[in-house]
């Protein structure tokens, strides 16, 4: 059976690309696009090309290049060709391909596929306004499509510097969008567009299709905001094929739905929650974040939200991407991440917490054997309670911090060390002084002393103890925490907390 997504291609001939600009942090929208391209390539056994669109030198940053590479590797979205990897179609930085673009433009001009336009901005504005007033299409009117030698000389003598425009075909452009189905653009809505500025600098509508053609890209999966440029790019692909540049094959397009934020507005890189850095700092798992982003327009099954990247690759079908905009839900994103945290083996969960505990000043970057032993023992106490890895600092910090640096959160002290807390802590210390230091014995001793002996309800009995030993009102299970903390530290903290209540 022929796959209508592939046409006459063999699966391993699939070539897609992810072309970010090194202008700052990657957004969740960027990542979703990279993920769908990566999954598409992996599903068919094809290749993902990383191409850096760095022609806008004013917006590029030196850090932006490395950040892009590091971010994609952190996510596990490794590329098959591109910077730091190589490949037969390089260079993969557009700033290093300027000679290629100049050569292509020269050939387009020589073949009559493109032409010089000498119209000034004032002239363009005047003609557009006249067209609008007359109720006509206000795009470029083709004024310079056919100029005599005398007209060209007159413009040159005036000192005018021309732009280069592509000569658009006088017919509808129709294509089958892999997400949206058949789309038609009428010629009256497609004016001849600019490929090269008057200063000789090539524009995105030129360099992007030229690179796709020369790099033999077979499928272009990108955001729906770029849909209006697609018919112009298709026309350029056809022109390139006519002059023998590239494979002669126009890529198949699939335009991915917008990612929407609060207020049903398109998620902007300026919006909170849109930047990848936030999720890395909060301790999201790459696989958890990717799982959620995959749900923004695609699903593995109607009744299933959590899956691995391997499962996504096996099931991914670009035709099943929903064309409707997808709303980014931070709470669901966190819940999906939490599910992936539960799926980790305990040993790996402990290792993934270490960088965050180190950054929080709780553990050294390379914990000792004793510290690792405590951390691994604590995993069963917190793995079901945490949503992000950064929560490990507040959740487990009390187990590792020295007593002279240990503090109790003021809010926890105000609410948990009031009333009869002093008596509770004193009774707790006496009950635990000589008990066997196991979870079971600790629980039995405290229940006998505080619930049976003092007649307290569990909340009032154990709340002050929890605050005293952890410094917080919320902690891992109390009795297990006491065992891990150890007798000496536990009794010391109970006494220190008791003194604050007197």
C-alpha cells in the first residue's frame, strides 16, 4: 500500500529540517515544531537536518548558537545533519551560504524567472493606495516586469538601486497540505515578491526555499503563521527546478496549528511559560515536556495522554495532526511531567535530582556514598509527591543540611509551633530518646506518647514534630523522615524547636 505522505519516495529518503534563528531562547512553539519534524523523520527512518537561519545579524547572539545546540540535545532531539554534526549539504549556517544565494539569484535573473524592480517606496505606496481606493488587489502591480533599456538607464541614472522580485505565475497555486488538506491561492492575491533587498541582502523567502532545494528537503513541517508565504515559495521551487537547481522536487508542506496562551491569544516568546529555559530550571524532564507538547495538535490515542518518545515515533502520523489551534495548559503540562517522573527507576530518579539539590546548596555536585545512600532511601518517600525535580530542594533539603545551617520556615513556625507545641516536642523527645531507630518503632513511640498519652489528634500531635525536623509544614512521610535523619539530628532539632516555643 502506498503511503500518500511519501508519494513515490522510499521511507528512508525522507528529509525534514528544523531551522531556528540564534536570536535567543527556544519557545515551546519552536520545540513542538522540532519535535514533530524529529518524530516524522524517525518514524520513516529518514533524516532531520538542523539549519541555522542567522542572516539577521542584528538579532543574532553568540550565545544563541550554542544554546540552540545544547537545548536540542537536552531534549533528546538529535539531528542527523547540521552544525557540529556535518553532512554532504553544508554549510548549515545561512550566513555562510551568501555566495550560493548570489549565484542562484544571478541564474534566476538570466533565465527571466526574476527581474529588477526600481520602484521607490513612495511610488509603491501611492499605487497601492490607488488600488485599494478602486477596490482592487493592493499587492505589487508588476510595474517593472517589462522595462525598456531606456527606462532601466533612466532609473540607474537617477541613482536608484533595484530590488529583485520573483516573477509569479499567472495561475492558481494549489497544494495538498499534510495537515489542512487542499489549499488554493489565486494569482490576483500573489504579487511578485522581493527576493533580494536593494542593498543586495537576500531575504527569507529566497534563502529558505533555496536551501530546501539544495539540501533535498522532502517535507516541510512548520507553523501555520508561515502559510501565507507557501505559494510564493512553491513558485520559487518551480523556478529553481526549471533552471536545474536542486532535485526538481517541491517539498510536501504541513502547517502546524498555533499554540495559544491565556486569553486565547497566540503564545508569545514574551509570555510566562513560553521559554524552554523556564522548564529546564524548574526541573521538568525532557521526555515529560515533549510528551505534553506532542499533545498540542496530536494524540497517540483518544484515551491516552502519557507515552514515551519511542512510542510516539512508532505511532506518529502527520495526517492526524489537528489543524485547530492548541491551548497550552501549564497545569496539564506539569501533570504529564509528574507522570514521567513516576515512571523513572528509583536509581535514575535519585541521579536526576542531584543537580537541583546541588544548585540549591543541599548537596555537593558529587555526593558522598553516605549522602547517596540517604538520597536513594528517600526516593520512595517523594517520587509520588513531586511534579518537578526542583521541588527536591524543599522536599529533601532537611535531610542533608547541617544543624548549624538548618532553619525553620517562618510561616511554618507561626502555624506549626504555637499553642501546645512545646509540650508536644518535649514529649516527643522523651519518647524517642531510647527507642530502636526504625520507622515502625518511631511511629509506635510517638503514637503512644502523643495520641494515647496526651490525647491529641494526629494532626495536632505530629504537626509540630514535622515542622521541627523538616523546617516546613509539608514534608515526606514523618516517621520515615525521622529514621533517615537519624536519632542525633532528630533529637537536636526537636530540642531547638522546643526552645523557640518557650
